[in-house]
C-alpha cells in the first residue's frame, strides 16, 4: 500500500489565528519517517505554498488557489504527462485567469453588493485583515486563479446565482468567500491521484484527506477517507466526514496518529 495525504493549510495544518503548526509536529515527523507524500491542497498562492513547503521540509506536488493549478517538482514522476513548465515546476492548470474573476466581481458590485477582495487592498491592509506578516501578505496578493473576498452587504444566495451565471463558482473558506472558475480542490486531487496510481500502481494507492471548511469538501469527497478538524468554535463544518478530535493542527495530529502510527 502507498498512502498519499492531501491536506488543507489554514485552519487545518496551520492554526487559524497564528498560522503556526507546532501542535502538528509529531504528526509531521511520523509522515516523514514513513516516507508518505504530503500534498498541500490550499487556497494559498504559489509563493505562499512554496514558503510553507520549505518551512515544513517537504518537496512534493502541491495544489494552489482552491484547485487552480497543480505544481509538480521536476522529475518527480518517472513518466511524462500533459503539462507546462512554469516557475521551475511542471504545472497543470485548471483555473480561470485572475483578471476575469476580478472583472466579474466588479460587475456584481455595480448591482448593489458591497464586496472587498484582495485586489481592492494594499499589502498592509491584507496583513491587518489576515494577521499575516507584511512579507507573507505580499505573497498572498500574488493571485492567479482565485480571489478571496468579504461580503459586506448583499444576499449570499443572489451572489451565488450571479457568479454562476458567469460560469464561475462561489465557495466559502474558513476566513473568506472565494470566486474561482469551475475548478475545485476535488478535481485536482483526483487528477493528481491518477498520476500517483500510474507511478505506484492502481491498487496500491490509498488517499487520505484532512480539511476544516466548506471549500475542502470537494477534496474530502475525492479521497478514500476524509477528515474534518474542529473549527475554532469547536464545531465541525459538516457531519458528512470523519471527525478529528482537536482544533486545527491538534486535530491534524490526531488524524495522523490514528491512521498511520
């Protein structure tokens, strides 16, 4: 058996408020000891995710901006596949261009909605709103396939309808709404899983997913076993998945120790 772990970052492996992962360290050590690929599957940008790969000490494929693209290290798989070369990686793009997303939100705002997206904010404002350092806020602003935003005024159901009329999608993360193309975490997880199966064998690969919020559901639906960690208010985002005992990285460690120790 070859286990592959797909994990969300914010609110899951990383603490919702501090972005720390100390509480998950014992689990991370276990993953490395067992040589298990740990695939970050996040709404974060390429630059943010590379930063966390280095901080976590891993060099695996990763999924950015809610399924906007899969980035794969050069020579990671021992076979060829359809992709582009970008930023020193092989990339499979599924997302919609960021400019199109911004234009759609601007059109919707003209219909009486009060919306504030990352594209409306400077680096310092993003830092203040997210709790990120100024340097990390700069990385978070380098978006390609996903616009995080806050809905200040307007009906969510109407907003969803207007976004879908433009062949785009609305999802909800732990901190922001997100507008994307038709991509989602599940589609990219399924595609990447097919590459792992080609590498290790169809029957050998088993997938595990860990998330915390609504925009992780598609990822959890695409794996063999999906877990939700607790949110900061001790609730779960859904009753449809396995439940991890613990908030954020504490829950993440619980899953790892339960499933692979």
